C-alpha cells in the first residue's frame, strides 16, 4: 500500500509540474493554431492554382470535315473549356498567336478514313485555364457526342460516351464480406491507422523527452538523492511514467477533441453516404495505445537514465524512437500487403504489434484472425510487463550511478544485484 502511495505522490507531482509548464501549454494549445495557420499558408498557392483552372479557356475548332456542325461557342461539360468554330486554319493560327484562344483543333476532311486530328498549342507554357489534357478529353467527348448524334438514341449515346458515369465501387474481403470501396471509405480506412501512428509517435517522443530531460536534470542537480531517500527507484520510475504519461495522453486527448470538433461537419456526410467506419480498428486502438506507450516509455526512461546529462540521455534513448517509427517507414509495403508475410511477422513483434493490429483491422478486418488479435495483444502485454521490470532495474542503476556512464557489464552486474 505504501509503495502505491509513494508512486502516486511522484505521479501527481510530475503530472502537475508538467501540465503547468509554459512550454507544455504552448505546445498543447498552440500546436493546433500553428497547424491551422501553416495549413492556411500552404493552401494559398493551391487555392490560387485552383482559381486559375476555373478560368474559362476558349479553344478553336477548324472542322474541315463538317462533322461537329458547330455554329456557335459550345461549353464542354466537367471542364472550363469552350470550343469556338473557326472557318479556316490560318484564322485559328492568327487567333492563337494573338492569345484569343488557348489552342485549336483541326478535324481534316479525311478524319473518318484515317482518324487524324491536328492539335495546336502555344509555344510558351501557361498554367491558366483548362489543361491541355483536359481540353483534349473534353474535345474527344464532344466529338463522340456529335458522331453519335442521330445514329443512336440519347440513352445509348450517354452510355457510350461515359459508361462509368454512375459506377459504384465495392470491396470484397477474404471472408466474403462486401463493403464500400469509394474514395471516402478508402481514405478513412487509411487515415485511421495513420492517425494512430502519428499520435503514438508524438506522444512517445514528446513524453519520453519530458521523462528523460527531467531525470537527467534531477541527477545533475542532486535532486535524485532526495527522491531515493523517500522512495525506491522502481517507485520513482512508475510514478514518473504514470504522471508524465498522463500529461502526454492529456495532450493527445486535447488534440483529438479539437480534431473531432472540427470534423463534426463531416459526420453527416459519413452517415448519409453509408461509409463503413473501421470501428474494429478504433476499438483496438483504445487499449493498445496505453500498453504500447508503457512499453516504449519504460525502455526509453530506463535507457535514458544511464546518461550523465540530458543530451547524452537523449542519444541513448533515440534507438527506441527509431524502432517505433519502423512501421511508418514500411508503410507502402504494409498498405499494399496488409496481411502479407511481413505484416504478419511484425504483428507478433512487440515493438510494432499495436501499430500493425490497428492497420490490419482498419484495412481488412475480415482477414485478421481472432488469434492474431489475442496472441499479439498477449505478447505485447507480457513484453510491456518485462519492459517495465527491465526498465526499472536499468533506471535504478542509472539513478545510483554518478559521473561517467556505467559500462554495459556494470549495468548487468547492478541489475543482478537488484534481485
């Protein structure tokens, strides 16, 4: 009972001292503001480019074969292009040289025999108006429409011109279940694990930074001697993990809350579009997040405590950050084969189990067997317990050592003595 009381005292102190720091408050509430401003700045060129593409561009059409029967300007659907009939090729060339048109098409008299169409564009590059590819696609649609006009009925003509106009996309899992495969549903299934990865990496790196920096400063200022006089090293480590971990999770919770508030307007779209939300991945993410956090936090705090100063402690603990980011580095392969050999192997490795379970449950939950979920979760939980035990022993050695960093053999010897 006393151990838990002392641990809770350390946790409370670490939590309150962290959440009242100016740096913590600025990061917690300033990060969303910074990202919003940064996103607005980045979006300005995109908005200007989008406005440029919305400008109407006129394209000339020299119909020598008289197949299109153009008598006036014809706007192209789905683009900002307008096709204007021009009697002669020399007149179209003069209009292009003067900038009156963005380009022109010449339909020769022998088009039906040889299928040749001449396309003329300005020599200077211009990003304004409809792109050259869009104009060619739009002119092809116009050509198909006019060639089919009068030869087939309107419904058949529409099907020939755009057979995928009302196409629907579905995904069939390995278990035979059918789900929506539209762009919104596909994006949501990818965003869920990506959000988990990013938030997990931020929480691990930022919180571990607080842990390591605080421990190093306490060693430098001899505050650790006072702590060791009233609590055991494992109690200090446990309290620091709980307190600073709670501060990190509170920070993530604030960001998620702001994200949910900002995304409330998207909820009606999801429900009205019958988009399948990856609830299985969300359900797994809730318990796996703190377990994985304790796993990495214990190892990073234990390893970082061996450093004689804050910089050295960060250097010692950085290897765990590199290991934690490994699934993100392999994201392209994992997205292509979420249930391949590599994904299955990484699911059972504790350093990547949480990330891979959320990723696979989001992309294709039907192909994720229950024993994969149960087994990988048990492995992660057991590894977390071992990591806490090992981290506590290393943390004890780190707190008791002073001056030069102890050697690896000395760390092992001191850890054995802790038994």
